């Protein structure tokens, strides 16, 4: 007999079981993103949402219509009108938008144009709702209490639908055809016959809130206020044939269906209730699935599914919610699931400490295995389902248990002793269904057909006995992971040390998986993830974007994406796109930690992860298509906070500017993960780091061409290929422009040209003037020339006359000079060098013979030319007079007399200050006594004897001239001659002769050397040599003075 | 401006004191409000078969609101049958522009534009046992969909109850709530009307209170009553009046009485107390106008609180000296 307690326990257990089933049905959660006044949407009362062809959402709220791109809600305004527009309803056509306002106006906008192409005023009261005909040809404009207008979307013709629709609240309107309409109103469900203007009640027992019409099946689904979802089959005669209530499982406020969204038309719907619940109703099976763990407590105004698969919930009071392709679901929250597996029937086995749960998420069946099922009271450390569906359970201390498919009792493995106090770390099975059990102390045990077939440990080449994890790859290699930097695998019964090939890699491995290309991925304990095939193919770690190098599990999904569980993060690595994406708190993965190797891929490709807060399921995407690119676009370009047009390139005047760019990107799915990168070419050197910023400011921009570029990436990390570019120009200052410099250059050239031209003209003018003057001058000169020629002729004539006179004078002078033979006889051999500077000379010489005495005089008169010649003639004459007067041949006496004679002749007085005089060298040779008596007036006598020269100076004063008051003295020198003595008397002209450079005189010294040099030479030779020396010295230079030299060689017979 | 501040302050004070916007208000001790079908006789207690009430939601109130109607249909044990149940009652909720500000909306008779504003919800009830002695909810309404009235400091919704047809009497109540089918008051909300059609409690010697509000410009008031059936007395209480008698009407009769208003009574509510002798049903209508014949509102929750008469103490000194 069962005890009451037992019955109670069983009953309680059943109740709990049933509750558990129910709770599982309601345990799934959807991830919703909320948009309300606190995070972007300016209004919490949302009526409906639609989507245009570009992908933008149009959100109708009581305070306006907003467009949404995934980042920003932007109020739609009529750019042509400055007053508040007041749109609150909107319908999106293919290329146009119809908007209704609170003041009754209806505006039609064309795509891309911010002012209405048509404005209508169907009512003088607010437009409450807009409905589109299925073919989008008509828009039905509803104003509660005023009626319904039909707008032809092409012609914009308005047509009043009849008074019958005037005084009612229309909750929904569906066009059956152009004549018949379903009307949902608080007073019931009606059929409106437009042509008859007749409103026929179809069901006035309900308050109809929303409609969904399936044209094919002719079934109308009606959401009612109190009776859930009704369906009505409409006959061909527009009468209701069948009515049924589909949705009576819920009560109270949840029975009020305020929104319907067909999922599979006629088969399943999403249903929103006035209580704020969302359900999925399968009409065929009647299955009801809740999407919310708690109701929102506000009415769901409408439901909408966008083109990327997101579902949008419009609420009356809590804004807008998006249920998207957020990939994760959570189950068993609050449970620490350390291992999991599933059998072929789809039953999941999940371990939490010593408890083993069974759950079928499809059927809702669940169970808990414990001692009653034969399991020990011990911590479960490993779970595995082999190819035959046998569930293997490993324990920390109590060995290995298994259960065949369909059984509910676990049996201990026969050869348990190997596993007692030897924690089982992992279990796997090969393609031949050999089960491999990895242990802490004994390596790996292979089990086949219920018994141990092999053991692998350090005794047979397993590098270590503590095997943490095993994995079977597609080549049936069994991989063994350890924490001892060794990785080995078993292939065809032989163990290979894989880690030996890569000695530099630390094979401290936590988990292993294989991708669809056969690459083996190893999750290291603290070094990230490696992938090998024949060689090392990938390293994924913190260096290339992995959030952490520590990992607990790794698994590959059907799309060949590697999932890496890391403590509290889940990272997905897409091999095809080489992109890492990390999921964290935004995906409800908060406060949960992924357990080591607690992951499983089911037959449908979904991934399951065991965590400290239950199970996280990654739902395999229904399609393999990737998320579309997020398309960036520019919202505004401001210059000093003033908005500038985006439609044309902005050219700003020269100056310094502050500009700002406001941008966004169209991406409705997981839009919170959209990132941007921007760059202002001309200012920035490189792209910015990825950011969520939607606005960027630049300050102090100088002149130049700027290209603002922005790129966006979607939640998969895919950056759009072509960045958005907006170009603007800040004009250069005029002084930096080419035209300015061109003008400057042109001006310069022009000025140079003008200058040259002017100068040329001036020059020409000047030249003309000059020519004129030249001509005049020339003429004048010509005239003068003629005069000069004439004068020249006269002068020539005079010259000729004068030259003739002078030549005659020279003739006379020469005739006066003694003949050279006077000093050439048996005793004397002599030469005379007489070179007048001009035609006639101031130098002269005389020779007198008296018995055995010969007087030679050489005189140099003051000046040369005519005056010198005159003086020389006078002197010549005076000497003649003195000699002829009987004066003894006494040189000194002669000089005295000559001096007086000159003074007397020229009437020289001391006060006259005249200096006509003569330098005289006067000698008397006594051939008998062989002596010379010499006296000179400022002239010396040179005697060269045996190569030596002796000089006998003359007196200090010349003869003639009264420049001094001193008494003149002329002293005789007596010199005894020897045979071949040569004596020379000369004027100063020879020594004063300048050389050919006219710099140096011949000089007395040089003259003496010349004379000495002549010693031993005959007189003709001496004359030749001395003449040559003089000519060589003089060159072509002008003769300085009259030159006279008498050289005598004395022979003693 | 000062008046507005004072009014807003009074409304706030109302919130502090009481936080229920039920109609009839708890303070009033009135059984129900009543609207008869259009084919009824006025002598049954409803002169115009239409009743308009206004609900006030404070500005910036964030949540959606509901107007719940108790027993909206004419049928069942609560309502008054005449012949057979044949009355259709229509409720229309208005908001938006002119819902309140239109003068005729605040009139005492359903004329011309009494249905001004934007129609937000509407429902017609026949005899519907589903709602017999049950609540029906209109809404949810976005508070912003009401008409913003600066003097009142909030958004005003108007609900008009019309007896479309039939001759039965519909007895009902209202509640301004934040939940459908559950009466949870809107904080700071209130309800008021300009012509009150109501049923007194069918208790002998019961005392009902109505609280019209006198603004600062009121010099005198006229209290108009209809069909009181001479069933007791009506007195006026205020800061300055301690039970001034108000003229009472007989069956199917309108009667008015004029009362001067003192300074201390302005910007305050007055208390019109209806003392009922008998224990039978009595439906009646009342409205109060100022010196310009402009109707004054009856607030479900008296603004400024229930008035209390302030006694004056006159002291005179008698001299013994002669």
C-alpha cells in the first residue's frame, strides 16, 4: 500500500514535471533591442513600422514619422515648409511615401525629395491611419469620426468611401478587391460594399482589433479584444462560411490580440497582445510559443518583419523593440552546465555537478538522472554519445557509466577498476565506434564492443598519462591533449608525437576541433589558437584581435567559422573573411563563464555551449548568406554649425574653418555593432580607428581640397568596399592661386616689355637725336676737317718749309762739325757717335790741331732741337773765336773765356734767371809728351787703360748761365797717356737714354761697363758695339736727348 | 498666470490628499452617474440623455492611460429598465484640439460641437451581459493625445456617453486607470463635468456632495437642479457659507437659486450637499453657472480639498460706565 506521503510525492513530482515542461516551453528567450525616448527614438507611442526600397525603416509615432537606418532616428520633415509638419502616419510605396498629419493633410513625397509632390486635405481633422491596397495602387486614409478617403497613388485622385464609415473607429482595414473591404472596429467585424455603400456586420459580437487576410485561402484572421484570434472563411458570395476561434488558450489581457504578422501565410503567425506578449502560433498544430519571458505590459500596436529578418514590435508606451537575428538563446539559466552531449533522437544530456539532465528542446520532454537511474553520487566530468546512441558518463572518482539508447538506467562499465579514483577527463568515439576514455592517471583507454581493446599510456609512447581532452578528426585520428606541452595522436594503432615537429610552439592544449577543410585547430591554455594541416596555417591570438589568449573550448560550425569560448566571451573567427567577432554582454552573454570543453554541435548545425549560467545555443543561420554591408551615408555637413547642402560640392571662401560631419549607416541587423572609420584627406594622414561615433569635428582647416571619407562595417566585421566620399574646397587666397601668379607673371612680362619698348623707343629717339647730332657734328667736323685739312695743308706746307729750313740747318750744322778724319791719323783712331734727338742737335764737337797738340771739345748746349742748335752754333763760333784769338790750348782757360763769352753774348744777368749754358768736355792731347790736359764743365773724361776705366770729372758748373753766385772753377787734369789708351768724352744724352720700357736710364755705371768692355777692341768695333748697345737699350723708344760720344784710341808710335 | 499656478497647485494638492479618479468620486457619495436612452422621458431624471466627463492627466505623464467604464451597457440588475431592455448606449472618447477648449464641449446641453475634438475610441453597447457589472476599458491612450490645457496643467480627454436609443436608464461609473480592466489610478489625475447627471444613493437620509470649483472671477453663482423630486434639501457649504439653502426642484422641474460669492470662497471648491429624505431611487441633474451663465466644473476630487466653513468670532466690549 502506498503511503500518503508517497502519493503526495508522486503527485508533486508530476506537477513539477508538468510545470517543468511548461516552463521549458516558455523558457526560451528572444533578444530584444529596445528603442525609446531614452536611447534614440523620441517617442514611446509607436503605431507602425514600414520599410522602403533602400532598406530604411519608417516609424510612425504620435509625435512624428521617423526614418531609421540602424543608427539614428531622423524625423521626417517637409523641407519646403518651416512650420511644424505634424506627420504621424506613413505608408511606403515603391518610390513614394504617403504621410498623414494631425491637421488632416496628406502629403506625398517622392524618394529623394524632401518636399511633397502632392498635398491633399481630405479631412479637416487628424489623419488617424493609412492603409495600402495589396497592389499599392490605393491608399485608404482614415480619420476617425470623419470617414475614409481613397487616394489613387498615381493620379492623386481622392474618393470618399461613404458615410457608413464615418462614425466609427476603424482599427484595421483590408481590401478584398476594389469593391469589398473588411473593416475591423470596436463594434465588430464588418464587410463594406463600396459600390452599394453598405456596411454589413460579419460579427458584431467581437471587438475586432486587427486583420490578416489570406487571399488564396480566402480566410480572414481577426485579432479580437477578448476572444483571441478568430478566423473567417469568406465564401465567393462574400458571406462568412465558417468561423473558428484559433486562440483561446490564453486568458485575460492576453486574449486581446492587437497585432498579427503572418509568418507562413495561413500556417503560422506572430501575434502581439494588448498585454504586451508575443507568440508564435502554428495554426495547423495549434502550438503556441511565447517569445517573452515577461510581458511588456503595454499594447503591441503592430508587428513588422524587415528585409533582413528582424522583427519589429511597435508598442504603445514602450517605444520600439527589435527582435533580430541575434543568434543566441539561453536555456537552463541558473545552472552550471559543465558538459553536454546529445543522442540521435535530439535528447540533450547536460551535466551539473552530480546531476545529469535530459532535455528535448523540440518536444519539451525533460528528465533528471541520478542515483535512481544507476548513476553514482559523484561529480560528472565527461559526457559523450557514441555512434550507436549510447551515452557515456565519466565521473571524478567513480568511474565510467553508460546507457544504451532508449534506456533510462545507467550501467557501470565492466572493467571499472581502471577508472576508480582516476578522474575521467574526456570521452570520444572513432568512426568505428571505438570509445576512447581519457583519464588523469592512466592515459587513454579504448573500449570496443563493451570491453577494453587497448590502453595508451606512457608505456606505449603516449607522452603523458594525464590526458585532458580527446578529439577524433575526419581521418579518424584520435588527438590527445595535455597540459604538458605535448600533443600526440593515434593513427592506425600507432601513437605519433605531433608536438615534436614544432618545438617552438607550446602545446599546452585545452581543446581541439577540425574545420571543414580538414585543418585541426588547437585551443591552447594561454597562447591563443593554432591551426595546422600540413604546416602551421593560422595563429589567432591577441596580436591579431582575439580578446584573450586564454580559452576553454573551440568548435567549428557549418559555415566553417571557428568558435572560441574564452571565459566570459565567445569569439567567432570567419576563415573565409578572416574576421574576428566577439560576443559579449550585448548578446546576453553576461555574468556567464564558458566551461571547459562544454560544447556540442547538433545535427542541424546549431552550437551548444555549457556555461556557469546555463546553456547558450547559437542558432545556425537559416541561410548561408552573410549580413549585407552597412552602407554609410552623410547626414549633414556643417560649417561653423551652419548646415550646408550635400547635393553640391561646397566651395568656401578663403579662411580658416571649423567643420563637422554627421554620418550614419544603413544596417538594421545588430546595428549596435556597426562601426565606422573616417578620414579627411587633406588633413588626416590615415584612417581613424574603428569607432561608434556618428559625428566628427575638424577645426582650423586651411585652404585646400578636402575629401571626407567614411566606411562602415556591419556586425560581422565586414567593411563596405567603397567608402563614402564628400568633397569640399576651401579656396586658396588670391595670392596663392595660379591665376594670381599668372597675372603677376604676365604683368611682369608686360612691364618688362613696356619697359623695353619704352627704353627702346627712348633709345631710338636718343639714337635719332644722336644721329642727328652726329650728323650735325659730322657735318661740323667735316667742315672743321676741311678747315683742318686746309690748315694741315698749310701746316704741311709750313712743315715742309720748316723741315726744309731745319734740314738745311742740319746741313749747316753738319758742315760746321769737323770731319771725322780730324781724329783719325797715326796717333788717333776715333769714332764719333752723333745722334741729335731732333734733326738738329744741341751737341757739337770741335777739333783743333796746333803743332803737336790737338784740342778736342765736346759741348752739350742747353736744350735740343733749334734752340740747342743755335746755342751749339754760337758755342762753336765762340770757341773758334777764343782759339783764334791766340788763347793757349789750355782747357781751363778756354772754358773760362767761353763762359764769359757766352754770358756776354747772351747778355745774361744774375737777375734774369736764365740758364742757357753748355756742358763742355775739353781736352788737349800732347802727342809729343803723350799727355792729356783735360778740363770739363760738368762733363767728365774717361780713360780706359788695360781694361780699367779712370774718370776725370769736370767742374761743377757749366759754361754760360748765371744761376749761381759762386765762382766758377774749371780745373785742368794732366794725364799721362799710354799706348792704346782709350779716352772718351761725351754728352749726358747717352747715359740719360731710357730703355725700351721707358723706365730705366742707361746710366753712367752701365756706360762705364760698356766702355771697359770695349777695351782691346778696335775703334770701328767699339763704335759698332757702342751703337748696338745704345740701340738695343733704346729699342723703339724715343731718344731722350742729343747723344754725342767721341772715343779715341791713342797710339804711341 | 497666478491663477494658473494656483490651480495647478490645487490639483497637486488633490493628488496628495486622494489618488483616485473614479467617477463618481468617493468623496461625493453618489451612487452612479446616469444616462437614459434617447426615447426616455426627462422626468425620469435625465434631461438630455447625454453626459460628458473630462479626465485630466498631468503633463509629462509617461504611461498610457485607460478610461474604464463600469457596467457600460443598459441591462442587468444595476440599470433601470423601462419596459424592456432596448437601450443602446454609445461612448465616445475624444482628445486633441478642442476636445475641451470648445465652448460647447463644456456646455450643459449636448448641442452642436459638444463632440468636438479628435475621436479616439468609440463603442456602442446594447444589452451585453459580458459587461454587466463589469469594467470595460477604453484605451490605451497616449496622454499626449489629449488636449493640452495649460490652466489645468495637463492633458484632457473627454468621454461622451449618449443614450442613442431606447428608454432605459444606464447607470455606470468611470475610472481613469493605467491598466486595462484594472483600476490603478493615474497619479495626479482628476475628473470633472459641467453638468452632472447622477443617481443619489437609495438610502434614506443619505448625504451626497458635489464640488464645483469657483475661480477667482466668480462673483455669484446659480445652482440649477433638475428633478430632485423635492426629496430632501440642498445646502451650500464653503469657507464663508455654512449651509446656505439651495432651491430644490420637483419632478421634471428645473429650479435655480443664486448665491453671492465672497472673496474667501474664490479659487476654491464649494460643497453642495444633497440630503435625501427617502430611500428610493432618485436620478437628477445639476449644474452651476457663474454670473455670466458660464458653467462651472464639478471635480470628482475637490480642488483645494473639501471646504470648511470658517467661523468668525465677533468680540464686543460692553462698557459699564454711564
